[in-house]
C-alpha cells in the first residue's frame, strides 16, 4: 500500500484532482477507510461532539487527541493521517505548540497536524513546520472560538472575506501545506483557492475548493436530527443500527436468540 503524504495532496491540486477527506476517531472505522480510495483522514476535535458526548470541541484535551489518533494510526494504511490540535494546545506559546504537535506525531502517529486560526498563530505554524511536522490551516468557522463567534454560522461574508483571504495567504507563506475552509460563501472559497498554491479543503464552502471534508458520523447519517444545509448523508446508519439493536433486544426477550445454531453441545 502506498502511503499518502502532505506532498501527495499538493500534487493533487496541481493535477486538478479533487481531494477527499473524512474524519475518523477509532480503529474500527479506520479499517473500513483502508478499503476505500479516501485520500486523507482527519482525527478531528469534532470527536468531542461526535463520540465523546460533549456539547462542543472546547473540552477536548491533548490526551484525548493522542489516545484516538493512536487508535486510528495503528490501523490506517494508505490515507494521509492528520490530527487536530485541540483548544488552547497551541495558543499559549510557540514552545507549547511544538511540544503538543510533536505528541500527536510521536505518540499518536499522525503525519500532520491542523490548527485553527490566521495571523495570530503564524509563529506556531512556522515553528511546527520547521520542526518537520506538516501543518494544515483552518479558517472560516473555527469551532474552538465558538464563544467569541457566538454561534455556528457562515463566516467571511462581506468585508470579513478580505481578512480571511489575507489570513489564507499568510498561512501559506508560514508553511501550511493545505487549508481547511469551513462555512464560507462559495465565491470566497473559490477566490482563496485560486490565490493559493496549496490546496483548500472545504466543508460548507461550495464546490470551488481543491477538496472536501465531512464528519464521518454525519455523512453516514448517525443522527437523523442533524441536517445542516452543507451536509449530504450517504447512508442512514442511525436507522440501520437502531433497528439491529432493537431486533436483538426483541429476539432475546422473545426467546428466539440464541437458537440451536448458536448453541454449544457437550
Ligand atoms: O474537527 C473536525 O471534524 C474538523 C473538520 C470539520 C474540518 O475540523
Ligand atoms: Na476540528
């Protein structure tokens, strides 16, 4: 199996091949990822909401990220493995950012890390890149700033777009090899993509980016109530899993499981 790298994604942009990324938080799903053509896997801090039961990504710690990244990396083969740096794990100092980025690579087995923010994190992006750890940027809706942003809504409309474009350029200059654009108008995402050498990966950013990322459980339809405009669900696993679990309960209660064929004899 040929392992994808940061350079592979850059090459895909040059060749106008769309990049596909999906989040993943454990080994069971990583093993299914191996049997697909997915280009990159992100151990996102969306793990906080999606599998750890938190309301947002703020409570996610470095230990949690390392733990789940390691689970994915033990199984994942071909796709590039990127891990999110969680809330406040890189904002305090360059030294702190370096220490934590290196944990995700050394203990977690990540090939690259992702940080949210623009101009304010350039020293961290430069230092991590210089240390030999490829960095993905993340602009637009940055969920770690949810309390400052006041809600999960589209970013970069009007004048805000200029600032976002400038931040994108600065992140590229600082060494990012890719940039996630979350919840921004498609025109802005398209113009940012055209202005950069590095690929952009969109979520709720329209079709003009170099690639797309979705949250695994969202695209699989785990939660019937979560249907934001930008999401396409590719399966109704919530329904399928619920039915299977309920059928098991009914079988046991009704005495039809275990049957003869599931039973050992002396
Ligand atoms: O944590 C996450 O899932 C992400 C993606 C939505 C880009 O950061
Ligand atoms: Na994230």
